[in-house]
């Protein structure tokens, strides 16, 4: 959890203790202890110090970015802290215009998913937030729609399984999938432990553990024909780390092979695009001349990588590895053969 999120939780705890009519004038040690217990599961630890709470008081009183301006005072009679304004709470802080614009922008982003049953519930939730904050409940702000245009998400098959699969992952339910591979009429049943939902290029995928085969597999939701949540639960393997699992992936595909260092040569006019939208997190520029630059990424040699390289056409030259160069050359020759 980030330090910033820790601070926000502490602010809420402090606010709650200040407004507790059954326990007036909490001491700074009582506040520290409550924060420690809420964040770290014990009140005697040393994760949160007295000085941290003192800094929280200062931020809540005067930090303009927070905008609380909390009237916190120390009582020398009761040796504790209190609000000088009886009805004050940080939850009633009015929003600035830029705050409202940010919320509306975020809500429009969420509404891009409105065709999916899983995200349909967001409309009601967002409208409740708008009502609580006294903001117009017209979530799809007409003027914002004219200023910002979002990419549309296609109404693809399988979206109806997002909600049950999300629930299965959250509650550790085993799942039976009815799954049909591409170019196959056969529908097979798979007993899986669902670990992760991942979106890639407007399509959703499930990463799940196949207990019978003792390995992870990826299932496209648009190939799923049925989902059944089972009573049996499971424990996520401690070895599964989503970031590590996709560390060398280019797209959605994971490979059991070792990743390889791929070197690609581009004309210099492509540099701005590739710096602002890197091909991969591992991307580095290892050489540059007056008219070209050499880029290196460490990835699995998958279909998604080949597809992207092909998309650059004459603007890319594969330097290594040889088998990637041979694969792309073969594909270009076959494509050329279509026109001869």
C-alpha cells in the first residue's frame, strides 16, 4: 500500500476519533495506537510514530491540496485533541470545480464499459457518488462528450462471463469452463482455479491454474461457452505474481520458453513514437546514428510480437535473433506472393 494511501486512511481515523461522542478528547498516543492497529494489525508496533500523527495534524489543518483546514486543537484541561467546530468532518469538504471535472472525466471513462454486465452496476454507483457530493447526476456530460472522444469497446461475445469470473477470483471458487478453441467444433470442459482477468486490445482473458496439468493457462472469454462456479475453493499459488508472469510477454501470451533479446533497427523519424509509446517495458535504445536507431527488448517470441513487427513494414529491420528474422521474412515473402 502506498504511503499516500496510508496517510488518507490515517486522516479518516483521526476524523472519526475527533467526532466520537463516546470518547471525547483522544490523546495523541490513542490516535497513534488506533492508526497502528488499523493499518498493521497491532497497537504496540513502531510503524507509526507520534511525529507522524503530528505531521498529519499539520496537514489536516493547513495543507491547501488536501483542502480540509480542520480546526484541530489540543485541550490542556482534558489533555486530548478536539475539533473547535462541533459539526466539522473532513467528509463534508466542498469540491472545487477542477475536482468535479476530474470526477466527471473518470465517470465517462468508466462508462466506456457500459455494454458489459460487470460494469453496468457502475452507473448506479457513480450516480450515488454524484448525489452525495451534490454534483449533477448527468454522468454522460454532453459537453465532455464533445471535448473528449473515447475509443469504443466492441460488443464482443463472452462479456457476460466477466461478472461470475470476477466473483470466482475474489471468493476463490473453483470453476468449470465450457471452452471451444478457434477452428474447432468441440466444446470441452475444464476444471480451473481462476487467478486473474486481463484485458488486451479490447478483449478479455482469464488466467487460470489447471490443477490436473499443474500449469497456468490463458482462456479467451469470447471462446467460453459456459461458466459454473463450484463450492470447492482453492488457494492461489504463492509462486504466482501477475507482474512477473507477464514480465516478458508481448501482449497476452505467456511462454514456457526463455525470453530472448530482440534488436530492431528503425529510421530516426520513428523515435518519438517509440519513446512515448514503448514496444515493451524492457525497451532500451542501444545505438543511434544520424538516420536510424537500434532498439532492444527482452520478450517471448510470440504471435503478438511478430504481428507488431509486421505492422511496421518497411520502417523496421530485425537485427536479431535469426529465427525471428526468418519468420518475418517468410511471412513478407508469402504476402508478396499474393500480388505476383
